[in-house]
C-alpha cells in the first residue's frame, strides 16, 4: 500500500511539473513579488483586470450579505433542513471564509485552479470551520487523490500531530534543533489520509499520521478544463501572450522616453572635454575649448508612434479576455428591467460553464463537508444532500441563471 502511495505521489508530481512554469509566468505578470528578479512589471492592465474579475467573482458567487445557501427538504420525514441551513450559514459567517475565499478567486483567475482547505476548529471556537487558501505550487492531484506538501519545522509538525514519534535517524537532530526544517506531505486518496516526511527512503519509515475523512477537506475547483487535463485553465493563461507583449511594449516605450528626455550626445575626443565631469541637468553650463565642437545632440532613429496603436489593441484584448469590459456593464446605473435581464443573460452566456463547474466542484462540496462537521458535533441532525435535502443556491449569479431562462 505504501509503495503504491509513493508511486502515486511521484506520478502526481510528474503531471504537475509542466504547469509550474506556466503558473510562475502568469504570477510574474499579474502578481509579482519583491523577490522576483526575472521580470519587471511595466504594464498593470492585467493586474488591474485580475483584481476586478476576482472581486466580481466574490460578489457574484459568495456575497456575505446574501443568504446564498438554502436546503429544501423533500418530505416531512426529512431532517430539519431549514435549521441545518441556518446553522451552516452562521458558522460560515463567523469563520474566516469570506476573508480567505478572495485569495482562491485570485488563484482561480490567474492559474485556472484553486485550492481551499476546510478544516475543523476545536470545540469552543467561534466557528466550527477554519479555511486556508493553499498555494497551487504545494498541491499535486490525481483522479480521486490530493497531495499537499508543506515546509514546516519539526516543532510545528509535533504541534500539528502530537502523537508523532520522530524516526530514529532524525530524532537526535530534532532534539538538538527543534526548528530544523522538514518537508511534510499530506495525502488523501479516497477517504484515506496519510501524512509522512519527504526525506527520502520508504514512506513506511517516515509516517507521521494516518486516518480517514468522511468528506474531502481539500476543495479544489477550476475555471475550465481541457479534455484529458487535471488542472484548469483560467483567463490569464489564455491571455498570457498578449500580457507579455504589452509588458514588453511598455518597457520599450519607457526606454524611448528616457532617450527623449535625456537625449543622446556626441563629442570630439580632443583631450579638452572631460566627459566624466559632464552633468546633463537643466541649466547646466558645459565649458568647451574655443574652436571645438563640444557636445552635439545625436538624433535617434527610433519612432514609437506606432507603439501606442499596438498597445491600445493589446490592452483591449487583455481586458476582454479578463472580462473587464463586460463586467463593467453590470455596475452601470439607471438601467431598465429589460436591460438588466438582457445583460444578466449575456453574463450567464460568458460565465455559464464556469458557474456550473464551480457549483459542482466548490459550492456543493463546501456545503456537504460543512453539514458533515456540524452533524458530527451534534449541532444539527445528520443530513445528506443526496437523499435528505436539495441544495438551492441563491447567490446573484444563480439568480442570473434563473432570469436568463425567462428571457
């Protein structure tokens, strides 16, 4: 079993490997970090559109002010679905869900795939749920399997798994340095959970914890998926060639602007002018020998007038790919009811497939796990979305879907 798990883990890493460069490139041109020395962001069109789209997904899918989950019992003998829905909403509102989900929407837009870890809080906490947005570089997936790698100190591993006894080959090192770094792999294959240290050798000798989960705590959802692929493709990945090109055009324009401001100069090397002492600032007086040519400007052959035309076209295509030009229509005021319904229908044609996928991969698993945790704690009756109740999703985007069918 452990050998099979190790083979699955290696296979998952191999299948994720081609995506790492794509994700890194997408992040560099939309959410660069201070440590990113490979590329400098010169054009913020994509970054601004990404933030706008993520905020729009937040307001359309998971608005905190909306009662966006409703459970409808199928018969009088079903558990009290209304109470279950109210308790579920209350625990979501008291958790860090609404502050964490926006991070996942950013990953969803940029990378095409996002992962939200739904953990259970200790008894007595304000909410039964705790949420963590897991970076996709730490997640590797296979059908019905998730592998989550994390760099942690030995102290953190022991706090997370108190029953863990370090293996003999590293126990002495941990005693000397409790903060020594370790690479922890947490895997969920079906319902079977295994955590082990990735320190080489067999998994069996480095197991930290084992257990089972009734519902999957890793909520992995995707924007769109190509046939035969496991990871999703988001708007940024599709628009990445235009984003890179626009960034390069702005870089060249700025370089040309620098030349236009400071100019390019030439001088005769006559032994009189000391080029090291020349300071090209406004009002500066540069001495020259009588009869010498001194400094003379050198005209540049660069002409970047066409760049503005190219840049405008690129920015329009980027904003179109990231829905910035279409989502903006929803914020216009003084629209008639017919205009609102027509534009909602247009949005559903744009986001319909994504909405359906998110409903299946994100909203429903979120509710199922939430109900399972609450019923195990005794806060609600045990309720199943497959047999006891129906999930009615009433977020704004779901209302658009209803209105679209009425047109």
